[in-house]
C-alpha cells in the first residue's frame, strides 16, 4: 500500500467539507420531496377525481406509471399529473 501525503490548508479542508455537506443536504431534500410526491392508487384516483377502477384500468393499459407490486403499489403525483394530461 502506498502512502499518500495531502497538503491542504485548514481553509481548503473546510471548503471541501462545506461542499460535501451541501450535497448531502440537497440529497436529503430530494428524498423528502419524493416521499411527499408518493401516493397510493386510491389517493391518486381521488386526486384526479376518477374512480379507483378507472385508474387501475389506465395503469394496466400502461397509460399511468405505477411503482411497486401488489399491495405496495404507489404513484408519484408528478407522474400522475403528466399521464393524466395525455389521456384521451
């Protein structure tokens, strides 16, 4: 194993740490937004004011993207809105 010597000032190290912490903070915000965007199929049907059965038919036809399988299926609000705009 080679030894590596890194020469850096305290200010350079602090700047690097700030960058890493900012990136971590941004990732946390994205995860929070994802959780807020998730909804069940039933919630999605109510959100766009269609019946649960209709939304399930659209999902089965591939018109609305769904994530997960079986009882753990969920929709993303942003994807549902975009799909709903395209449905005839």
